[in-house]
């Protein structure tokens, strides 16, 4: 069958009618189980048990088995009535049961002797204790979704209030992700990887495989609820190991219902960020925020008890002028050659800087200045002070919209169908277009993104003991990065080829400025995902068997210009000051120019999983769950063949590729003998994950549960994993020029690499560039997996209160890392050409001036690499060369404490505390795009880089609570006091851990990014005073650290310096006026960061890319130059019917 996108829904319907085994994840449903007894405790087989969803009339009936047991599986969530009938006993009817997503309450029913015509009515809520689920989980119910203050109204934000969840904001919505207020959010849950959370919406996959984050969730008014589970889940759960998030879209009911809403924000009522620029009177500028968020929902019956519809729309328009952006630009004094002020302690965090020789008295003759640097300086904004500081506004204008539609169809007593569609659009205007020509705003681009998801489901009750649930889904994301044109390299006299004629990439660091952004210019990332899944549930006596499978296939096409304009980088190694190096036209000694053709990725991948599990009620008090899940790893197929492997043995033996005849020995490609398909990796067919758990009710009353479980789960890397692979020859032909003699104006003059751009199209006879960068795959890479275990004790204290205490542990293995194969040898101080002759200025003197020695060593880094030294004629084609390895490990141990009160008598409370520690290898490349030079420092000792995990927060406390006033009988009291709702949330996290870096290549191996310093003193924290120039908070002391000797690694551990914790309180206050029937008008006020706590970001953590780094060479080292949002108020009006 051939199905285009336009005919997808029709094809879905036909597939369901013609296929006997199309299948589904049952995560969007719930179940009820229990035992029917008489008043003496005797079991009652043969009783009819009927569950009726009161909103829609949906019914499901089963008959108790020989032990009096019953199980109603795959029930849609919502309110239920439970009816039980048996000849000789009074009829039993229980109301007040509310099923939540993936819940499994156990309800024991006692029948009394009497006529069937008599009915015993019971009003009782669902038990709070679950004795069947094995993992650690919690539900975010609809009341909290609706009432909690939710900044941006993105329900995924609510995950941070659930146990063991640690937000990873540095990974949220990167330039290749969806972005906006509804964009994907990264979480590490219970020690899992940031890309290790599996999202399901209405039972179907809702991850974007390109970045492994969630696709946009339905806005709060369109979302019913979601459940988060982690640690040793049942065999039904897979694809990601960290956690599973099961969310359910709202549905229509027999009653027409919906709402209309508008949420407003305005800068005039908000607090001001302490880093905003100042007005003339010394007060801080506000951010000019104006935001409207509006929309509505409607749902109801198309045919009573049979067909229902639900639809919703939300639009968001935001205009903002944040002024907390800082850069340093050349002043008039610098342009005159006088760097006295810029080198003074006032401009360098209390340190006096002296220009390196041959410059004296902090003066540089302007005749030495670069014409290109002067041309750029003339286009920059004027400095605000003698230090060259510029505080500027970065206009942020965004428009978002989301629409949701769902239809549910009850075909009969045994079959039901549903279809759901959600589309989210995000547009952001490039800031330069409204900045008045401020070049500094070009570092951020625009967005024009669209995400779509369509899911169809089919539930089929085959018999009272067999139910099949199926899902078919299609997801699409189209990410379009845009930029504004301004001028290109050749326009200002820089002699490089312009792939983007009106776009420049220039970074002057530290304490300089940036123009353009390689990950902020024109690019497109398109990903399509297809999924089929199925669960078949069979009840056999005391056993509930579930078997099923999941098939998914995704394709992705990406094209970007990360380095095609030519990334020009200026450091401070020549003069000692970055702006000094810039004006003299000296490019960085590490990588002064990095350029390639546009990079691209054409990828496809298939995911397959099969599982079987059994939930065995071994006794009335003991339930055992066990199963197996098979998840083979089928590697990404690179359909344009832009993938390769490096084999040292082939290099040593001189074996060359037959596909690309001019490729250097050691490299081989798809089509070469022995190369595995289009992937460069062999599949792994042996991934089998056992799962086992036990639940014990020690009292037999259903009020206490002791649960323990173990499981092995597998993680899979994301789709953008290979995005940088095509930068290598013969596709992107990336070149890296170190400290070129021609400088900024003529980077290729005197360089060891020729200017090859524009590059020819890859062909069998294409010429390979010298010193190309390569990131090689290994054939037999292992699949990352996590062993997880937990023990939890849960106790229901009353009809509304429940407490739990648990231990969660995990061991993650086979984390995807990279290791250097060709880092430079620091002991080699003489650079020679391929004929063995010493290159001009190629003798580096370790006894000379430190700056000159380091500059020389970095300029000739490629001639010091081992492959070049082994065979210069072939080795000249290899520059940086890393290989992927799967040998990373991490361990997590955590204690989870929870207390909760479900909504009763106007009060709801949920509090979670997590005490945990995560330690091990670096987080690796599985969650993003790998970059050269970011792997292990010492390939012979990977554990040298062990340290606290990026997600390690020792203490995490969250609280959500709400209170509502009742409907008073007296008119006066009702007018004043009825209809008030107060909800709030508190989150407090202890500090993350930081890594201090040298700021330059002290190890002299060509891999500066991951190097670390030495700790020189036990006193590393500053006095929290304020720098008078930058306004930054002095947090770390530079005197507490020291640069390692040249050619050595620093001994300070990775992520070993404790940063700053965070806390925030959000509050919402609502007054509802009843207009008759179900109609209601609500006025609402919300305060985010209500107490206006100063939310310091970490040193080195950027808000809008403005913060300094933790490089010891930075003049603002250890300062905190950015803060999170101050108190923001939001007002809303909502009409509910």
C-alpha cells in the first residue's frame, strides 16, 4: 500500500481493518484488578464485574475467576463506576474511582447476601497504594497541570517537580531542536542520560529522534495528565533507559465542554534583572516584555456514547528587549595604540596585564594594525567605558501557535478507535533585523520551525480475558534556522572564500566580542518518524501475560553552514590581550581559521523491539512481575555514504581505499572491502534486557506496599550523531589553520594548508586536503545500557495522605565517548616538512619566553602528531583524529522521600526530596553532535576524566500545593470568599559541579577544550563582592588555581568545584465566578520567582550566550555575569463551560 502524507489517516484506518496484528503501547490507559469476596472472606467466582466510564458511557465487563479475582485491562483514563452482580448477593455499585495514566489500583469488593435487585452503593476513591507496578513513578494530574503556575505553559516543565528529576537547561532546545516555549526539555532522571527519557503521547512515541528530546506536548488545557516512571520498568517500556513519560491528550465526553483563555505579561509590573544595562539615572532598564498567550478548547459528543471530538488552539506572541548582553570592543584609545586602560586591574578582575614582548608600556604602534580589523571596528557599536564594555539589547520577537484535534469512536462493546493530530509552529525573527544595525546581535539567528504528530489507535476486546491495543504514529519536524545578511569576509578585506557572501563568523575571546554564529545561520533539519506498536494482554488464572512489539523507522536530512563562512578565532596568545591580537590581526594559535564546505547529513535508522512479561499474583499479598525485552541495535545508515573508518593497521600497511583513490592509507568507505553497509558499524542482535520485580502487601489491607525490582534497559544515540562526519575530506574538506603568518587579512598566506575553497564535488578522483580532521567509527561499538534497581516502601496514612521512602540505584555502561588517536607529542619541539627539512621558524625553544614557545608549538601542532611523525608523506593528510569508543561508565545512588495528599476538601499537596550522587565518565556524545577534540584527555587512562556527572545535584527538593475555598451557602460569604484557589510550587536544588580550564593548550597536544588546571590553594571561593566594571559577582578566586606546566595535564578533577545552588517559588491565585450550570469565569494572577530571589547562573553558564567562561586566562574568571529571570507577573482571564 502506498500512502502519502495527505492520505495518512485513511491509510491508518485501512491498516487497522486489514491487519490482524498491528499493535500498540498501552501506556495511555489504566487497569483495575482485585478480588470479589463474601462477608466472611470467602472468594466468589463467576461474578460479573463492570467498569463504566461515567463521562462517556464506555463499559467493560469481566467475570471473576476460580479464585474470585478479576482484571479489567486497557481502560481509558478518567472517572469510573464499578458494578458487581452475582446471583444470591445484593448488587454492588462503587463510584468515585478515578483512573490515572498507567495506574493499576487493586480494589477488593465485599458482597452481601440478598436479592440481586437490592443494591449496595459505595462512594470511595481509588486506593492510593499500587501493589502491581514495579517502577518508581508519579502522576501529574489534571488539576495540577491546570492550576500550578507554569512559566511558558509548557507541561514538560512540570517534570522537574517529580522525584529524582534534574533539569538540564544547557541542553534544552539547541539550535538544531524545536525551540520556543513549547520546545523539547532535557532531564536526567534518577541518574539517566539527558537523552534517556522515552516520551509517549496517547500510547505512541513522542520523541524527536534527531535530538532525543520530547516533541511539543499539548498545551495545558488540551492535556489530561501524564505519568513519569523510572528505574527497572516492566518489559513493555524501552527505547530509552532513564525514564518513561506517558501523557494523554484530552478527549470529548457526552457533555459539551471547553474554555477560552488569555494570559498577559507586561514589563511594567515585572522586577528587573540585576545585569540589565543602566539608564541615565542609574536605574536598570527593563526588558520591554509584552506577551499574549491566548486560545481555547472545545470537546463533546458527535454521537452520544459512541463518537466524541476534542479540539484546541493556543497562540503566543512575545516581544522582548533584554539588555543584559555584554561584549568588549576596541575603544578610541585602543585604536590609537594605547592599551593602558584596558590592561589595568579595573578592566581585568583586579589583575594587571602587561602586553607581551616586543610591545612595551602597553602600547602598540597603530601602523601594525590589520586593515580588516580596522574595517570591522568601524562597524562595531561604540564602547560604554574605558574598558571597551558594551551593554546592548538583543531583540527577541517570537510567534508560536499550536493546534490539537482528537476523535474517539466506540465501535461497539469490543472495539474502539481514536485519531489525534497536533501541530506546533515556532517563528523567531533574527535580532539583527530590529537592532538598528548592531553587529553584536548577529550572534543569534532566527527560527521558522514546524512539528507535527498524528496518531491512530485501536483497542479490541477479544474476550473477557484477552485485549489487544494498537497504535500507528507519524511524526515530522522541520527545523529552519535563519539569519540576517550584513557583510562577508571579503567585504572587509579578509581573503577567504565566501560560501555565504554576506555573513561573517568572528570570535574574539576572552573578553572580546562575537559576530555571527556558526550554529545560528542558515540551516535546515528535517526528520520523519513512522511507528507501529502492539500489546496483547491475556489473563490466565493468577497470571496476566502481555506480549508485544514496537517498530519505528526514521529518516533525517540536514544541511548547515556551521563553518562554511570560515570561523575566524582570535585569542590572546600574541599580545596578551584578545583585543590587542584582534587589532594586530593575529588569529588564534590553536585554531585561527576553521572552514569547510556546507555540512550535511542524510540518515535513516530502524528500531525493533519485542517483549513478553507476566504479572503473577502469587498470593493475595504478593505480586511478581518478570519479563524479557529484546532490543537489537540497528545502526544509522548514512544514505549519501558520508561515513568512514580509520584502521591503524591499514595505515601502517599502506592499504588505500578503492572508492576514493586519493584518500590516505588507513581510511576506507562504503563500497570498500570489509566496510559494514552504509553505517560503518555492525548491528548488535544480542541486546536482551531482563526485568523482574516484586510487590508485597505486608498487612493484606492494601494500605502498605513494599516493592523491589531490577531491570536492564538500553539507550540509543540520537539522529544528529553524524552531523559533523561530513566535515571531513572528501565532502566538507574542513581545514584548520593554526596561527597563520598571514593573520586575519590573509589567513592562508604562509600557512601549511592551501586555500582549497570552493571545494570540488566528492568523486573517486577528488584530491584530499592536508591535515584533514577525522572522527572515526569502530565496527563493533556496543549499545549503551543501564542496570537499574530499586526498593520502595509506600504507606497510605488515610483516605488522602500517602508517604513513601525508596532507594534507587543504577550502573550505566557503554556510554559513547571519543578518544584521540593523533594528538600532538609535546616532547617534539622541531617541526619538519615531509622531506625532513626544518620548517621556517619551526624550532620552538622551551627555554624562551612562554608565550612565544606556546605560539610556536600550536602553529606546528600538525607536524608533531604521531601519524605524521611515523610517515610524513601519508601522515600530512591527517590532522586531529578521534575515534568513537563505548567504554564510558557512570554510577548513581539515590534516596527518594515523598509525601502526598490527593485533592480532598480543597487541599492538595505533593512533596519530594532526593538525596543522590552520580559519578563516572564524561556524559559523552550520545545526546548531541560529536565534536573533535572533546574526548578523553589521556587515551591511555580514560579514568583520568572521571568525575561528578553533569546532572549531579546532591539535594533536590520540590513541593507543589494548592488550596481552594468551598462554596459557602450564605450569599454574602459566597460573594466574598467562595471560588478562591491558591496554588504554588517550590523547587530547591543544591549546586552543580564546575570544571576550571586553562584557557589555552597547556598540554601542547592540540586538544585544549577538555584540559584542566591545578588547584593551588584550599581557598578557591571569592568574597562575593561586585566587580565595578562588569557588575559581576566574584565567585571563584584565580589565585586558587594554577596553570599546569607545558606538556602536562592539570590535576584538578573534572566537575570537582561546587557551584551555586538554586531555588524558586511560583504562585498562582485564581478567583472563579460561577455563571450557572458548568459555566464559570476565572480571573487569575501568577508570579514566577514570586519572592524575587536572585537566581545566579554558574560562572561559565550562559544566558543568551553572554556569560564568561571558566578559563583561567579570562579577565572575568570566576565571575557570575548572568542571572535567571527575576519576578515575572502574569494575568489571565478564562471562560470555562
